[in-house]
């Protein structure tokens, strides 16, 4: 099935899918109405997607200062070069500078004084000639690398543990390779619109876009690049089979230069014999990788591309994504500790625990339609907006009623996570209505849908209805599933959560422990669901006053999530908030504030500015500041929370009443009763 994804953002694809860099052009004499300027800019736009022009030096510096997360290439007029370089040369985000002068005669000392100055040019054409090579090197240095340390006390079977982002990227790759693409998929990517000229400029764009998307795991960009990833992988496979036949197994060596950050390089030194995988910081250590390849044992295809590359003299080898190497010897190439050689060996090794976990997630995301599987994966890694886009696209293009029911069910879960409970209920009820028309009342297919409606009931405080539906779901599952099936654990957890919200903590703990016993049999030890189980048990212990047990289980949950979930996953916030709450109960307010701030940082990244969980986070931080007597800071965060509650809840909602009360009490303590 081919699915057309509609871009729901207000900006176009050229902004959505970007290169790794922005080109800044500073010249006080720029005249944007001049034909020569437009011609020059058009030439540059064939190479660099985004160009920002400035005639004012201060405005340019302000822009560079604000763009902390982007990398910059810069063209600067010789007239202002010395002045601005004294301000910006040490900015981490500035990668390379090209000086533009009107004639060939001039002082070339700028190159010697400022190492980021890569050239002095008199024509834009000259800049266009040197930019591709600079961009290529920049992109090479931007390719992500993972280094996994070795515990010498661990057996050889589980030496090499890759990070979770690497694992999820592999599963995402599998899904994209299963997907059937059509012409609309290519139009949706819009590469022709971006680069009507094609050629090397389009190739530079694709390389940069793909590199950035995979490095940052920008799922929406990866989806739009999906057809390209799929076709490229298939081409590599076909060429690999021709270039390296079964009988052609002679090993050979290739070389690759890359700048590594000092932090990454220190990790490399500590991980001798570890796995090294394709996964940026301008403070580079020069690394020459000497890669030994045995074609007969490789699990990832690779090809010689000298006949296809724009740099044919370099005899390049192209590896498909998700390539793993083992690190061998590491040695210095000079006495400055700035240049090193690293021996890498192409390997098919993987970590046994990681493989078990990855296989389990493959099972949990398995489905008849690859796009539906992609939606499940996106939800598991916390990218609910992208998952909603995928499910909505599939829903609009399917006539299968049972598939519609499944999609409505998933959309209901997404809306529940987004705090849009009315929409969540509507989607879940549509799902049940359709399913009841095609299944019997006792069919296991209804249990998940009953459970999701119950989750929404629990979120809005309808606890009796929630327990009734959860128990109905559990009853059906117990009749048709084995006693150690994880779905039974899910039912026990859901029932426990409702008991917990009702204040029946002993009953909640009993339900949570039933789920934990099932998980111990059914799941690998580092499965993400264990983190949920530990968190639930810890919360029950905390409410029963057993703080030491609560802290122990919360930290076990956090340890698992740090190992198996990608950065900024919303589930981290649950662990951070719960650890903070135990420290607060124990009177350790500095530790409590530390963990609440960690949660807030993630909430602000992954949720909308009016999400109720963000308001709750502000309230949590305000409460700590209140406890330690910092009333002004407490007031700031209480008011932030109140602003959100006012926007999303009716005037009689209990959260608004609590918010009013918090602010009034604080003003009273500050002797400002007129404001209270």
C-alpha cells in the first residue's frame, strides 16, 4: 500500500527537510533589487538550500548568536571581514568563512590569522566551485557515530551494546524498505521543486538531508525520504551482488577521514574492541579510519561508486545505513594528539540482549500494512504528531472497516497522550462501534479497544466506568490467552492505575505486582514495559510511605529507559517526576528540583505549549521553590501553570481551583493580600 502524507505544517518541505548548514552572506553593499545580486544568489542556491543575507553587521551577529543549533557557512565582504571575525570566529556554530573582494589585489593575511577562513574570492562563481568540497567534508564530519564502552566483567555474549536510537533507526529502516512507493511519494518529497537543475547540486542536497535526518532521527524527514532510502538500499544490494560475488571473498582495506569531537574521541579511546557505528562538534580531533572489509561475512551491503561519484578519483565505497564496525588498534599519528589512526573491522556482530529486545519490538510493531506498523513504532518512540499524520493518511485511503477500527483505536490513544480527551473518546468509541459490527462480544479483538476507552475514562476521572471496562477486557483475555501473556499484565496495570487514582494504594500495589510477575516470564529483562512496571510499583510504595523501596524501583525504571529509549522520549518524564517526588517526600529538595527540571526540559520539547502535563511540570517546580522559601520563583511557575489551565479547562475544573488557591496562598505568605 502506498500512502500519501500531507504536510500539516505551515512551512514548505524545503524548511521541513533541511541540510546540515545555513549560508550567511554579509555585505554592506548588497542591493537586493540589483540583477547581479539575484543572479549570484541563484547560483548559490543551487548548492545551499538556505541563504540569509545581511547588510548590517550587528544584525548578522545577532542572527549567528541566536542560531545555536545550526551550523553556518559564511561569505563576508572584505570591508567588514576583520571586524566581524573578531566577534564570531570562535562561535561553535560557524564552520567556514569565504572572503569576497572586488579585485584580485589585496591582503591575504586574513587566511593566516583566522583558521576558519577557507579562501578569498573575487567572483561568486569561484565560491560555488569550492563550496561542494567544503560541504562534503562538513557532511562527513556530521555523520553520527556511536561508541559503546566494554565492561570487562561481562561475558563475550553481551559485550557490544548499541544505543537505542540505533536500534529504532534499524526498525524504521525495515519498515521503509517494506513500503510500496508511487509517483506521489516522490512528488511529496518535492526534490524537483527544490532543485530543477538536478546534477551535483541535487545530490549534495539529498546527501545532506539524509545525513541530518538519520543523525537527528527526524522521523517526518525520514518518512519523506523513505522512497529514496528504499531505492538506494536496493541499488546497493544489486550492485553489491555484482561487484562482490559469493566466490569473491578477498578482504580489502579502505580509508576514511573524519573530524570527531573531543568528547566522542575520548569515548572512542575508552571503547577499544567495542562496536563503532555510523551515527558533530566543531572542536575536532582528526581521525583516519583504516577499515578492513571481508565481503564474505558482511551483514550490510556496500558498493564501489567511483563510476557514479562526482569525486571519481577517490575510489569511494558506499555502505548502506546501519553498518557496524569493531574497533581495533588506536594510535597517534603525531605528537600534538590532534591526529589519530583507528583500525575498524566490518562485522556482523550484535549484542544478544539488544537482538532479543529488537526482535520483541519487531513483533509488537508487526502488522499487515507497513505504514500501520510505522505508526506503532512512532508511538513507541514518543513521536505522536508524526504517528497521527501516518494514521490519518492511511485512514483516508482505506476501505477496510476492520483496518479503520484499528486506526481509530490508535488515534484515540494519540489524542489521550496529547491531552485532547474529548477527541480521544470520540475515536475510541468509533473503533468499538465498527468492531462490534464484525466481531462477537467476547472476541479478543475488542479487549484493546475496551481498554483504550477505559484509559480515557480514567484520565477524565470516571473511575467506576474505567474499572468496569478494564475488568471486562481482562475477563475476555483470561479466557483466550495463556497465563503469562503480556496483555494480561497490561490489564492488571490498567486496573492498578485506577485503584491508585482512587487512593486504594494496597489494591493498586497488588495489581502492579501481578503484572510484574507476568513480565518476568514473558519479556526480556531490559524491555521498556519493565520500566512502566517498576514505576507503578514504586508509586504505590511511595503512597504507602515506604520511600526507600519507592526510590529503588523508580531508579530501576529510569535505568531501563536510559538504555532502551531514544533521547527526549516522553516516558523519561515519568521517571524524572517520580524520582523527584520521592526526594521531595524525603525532604531532599535540591535533588527533587534537579529531576523536575529534567522533566520540564523534555515536556517543552515534545508537547505543545498548552499541554496539561507541561502545566503540571510548572506546578511541581513551583512547589519545590515554595518549600525552600523562594516565593518569587514559585509564583513565576504557578502563574505559567495557571495560564495553561485557563486555556484548556472549563472555569469549574478542579485544576483551575487548585491553581487559584496556590497563587492566593503564595501572595498571602508574601504579605501581598490585595493580589491574593
